[in-house]
């Protein structure tokens, strides 16, 4: 068992002229207790490294106990904003 996490980017990234080509979230899984730390240190997923390179911050918006199966299930749902507490509180423009 690990931790599935949702990162919320403080600004959306992508093609601003095409809302379907925008991203403001990343869902990942931390199976060894070090992945979230790697993401924040700039050694994680390419999209998160890109966000950091652009000077955009992010927060760990939510975590759930789970495995890769839960990670895949959440990613397949699309629209992470629906279960992002930051977005639900009106904390951004998406």
C-alpha cells in the first residue's frame, strides 16, 4: 500500500488558446514514501519539472491510501478538478 496524491498547479500550463490542451493537476503514486519528496525537489515527473521550470508553484492538494490501481482509476476519470479540494474551494480559475 502506498499513497496516491494529487498535485494542484497554481497556474494552468499548456496551450492557452485551447482549453482542452491545458493542465492544472498531476496524479501520482508514492509507493516508497519518497516520490512526493522527489516531485517537490524537482526530480519527479516531466510535467512537474516543466511547471517548476516555468516558475509555477504547486501544492499537494489531496492524498489517498492506495496503489497504482487507484492512481490509474483516478487518472481515467479525467477532470481532476472535480476531486481537487483547491478547485472546489474556488482557489483558481479552472
